[in-house]
C-alpha cells in the first residue's frame, strides 16, 4: 500500500516503494541504514567529446548515466533505520550531485525531504504558480534554490531560469559562487552543453 505524507496540511501520496531487497541500503543492518551519497565511479575519470563538443560515453558510462538521470527524474528510495524512505528526483539531484560553495555535498535532513515532497506536489498542480517557504537563517534554502534552478535548466527544454536577491551584488555573488560553481562540479553527463563562454 502506498504511503501518504502529511506535510503542511496537505496529504501527498508517495510512489509505491520497490521490493525491500531492491531498496538502496537494505543490505546493511538497521542501525547502519541512512542516506549515503554514492561516489561517481572511476570509469568517469576520463570522458570524451566529439569535434562539436558533444559528450561521447562508453556503454558502461551510458548505462550509469541513464540510471542516474532516471533517479533525478523519478526519485530514489533508500532504507533509513529500517524504513523505506523516498526522496524526490530534485532532492536526489541536490543530495547526490550538487556541490555546495564550500566544496562539500549537502547532508541529508528529513525536514528538507518533506520540503521537496511538498514542492514536487505543488509543481505538478497546473494552476499553482509557486510556494512560499518560511525558514530560519542558515537552513540551506539558497543552496537548494540554486540546485533547483540548475535542475530546471538540465531537465526541461527551453526553460528560463534566474534568481533574485535583496541586492544586485548578492544576486551576482550567489550566481557566481553557488550556481556557476555547482554547475562546474556536476558530472559531465549532467552538464548541459554550453554554447557561450565557459565562465559566463
């Protein structure tokens, strides 16, 4: 039976979880079951491009990239202290692939998981123009917003993405230090082909 998440007064039906043995982390004892970021395999140390700058993947690289793109689109299940736990595709992208400005990956927090499930729910309601997020300082919302912006650029054609902040300088610094930095740290198969200057 599918689980219903109760978040901010909304009942959200989660996808049906796979068989327990197929869920990431099910092979560990319960006390060792938690979110673990999976390192990019060594076979991605070298990638090739054709003369037009298009990425050329080996069959092994292509198989891996295809599965990662699926997870970024459909979401991901992992075992968390004996419980099958779902993260949305956008949240998976943030946890697994988005490098923060201080050169680390984000920690898993259940409050973030609930936010991403809530966001995903409303993004799929056609008449909804957005959500308002109340939060305390240093909650990681700017990092998540930057990752979300890049996610939209990668997974949706002809998307127009941008950001605003309280000042022009803050917007510029956020773009340079967070958006551009995170983009450069993505694996090659998640980097959209850049037609302009590599530093723009």
